[in-house]
């Protein structure tokens, strides 16, 4: 079983979540997914995704901040309205929009957006998938690269 990458005290009050597994028959890897009923506070931030990044979906932009020493955020991904409007509603293949270091923003064939953060030194990759504008249907799908390599 993969570890959960958030703690209940990181979520806004009133947030509920369910955990379920997705099995990939091609790779024979079972991935734990977490679906949250509410993950945004008043600042339109996705909470509980990865404590080292903060994700904001607002003003027709998707912004990702790396949390640096002292708890301050450094903007590392800034996909603005012009960048996002240039993308098809449902691209033919998952499309990298922007990346910085080990964090990447994609537009998926489903029309959703995905942010990957990792892998860390243990091989864990934090993944959040969501619909944007307005922010909705947020779920987490973390995985470990070593589970895939061992499969």
C-alpha cells in the first residue's frame, strides 16, 4: 500500500475524503487514489497535495509555488490565461504545459489538469488531478516509481 501524502490537519475544516485503489492491468501496479470533497480555502488553493508546494487555481491562471525555508513561496510555474486558452479542451495526448525542477503541469486528454511533484529520494511522486475554472473534482493519485520499476 502506498502512503497517503497528506494529514487531516492540513485540510480545510469540513473536508471529507475517500481513499480507493486503481489497478493498472498493463503494469500490474495498484495505485491508491484519494478523492476530496473540498480542498480549497478562501484563497483557492489546493491543500494536502504536497507540503513542499502550494497550488493556486484562480483568475484563469494555475500557479505553483515551491515552499522554501521559512515557509515562503517561490513562484515556479505560472500558466496564465493566454497559455491555457491556447490548449485544446481535450488534447489528443497528455500535454506538458510547464515544468520547473521536479514539478510539472499537464493538460490531460480528459480536459483535466495534472500536477506531478517528485520523485523524492524514496521514489514517491505526489500527483493531483483537477478541473479548473472553477476549481472542482480534485483528487490525488500518488505513486512510487520503484513500484512501477519492480512491476
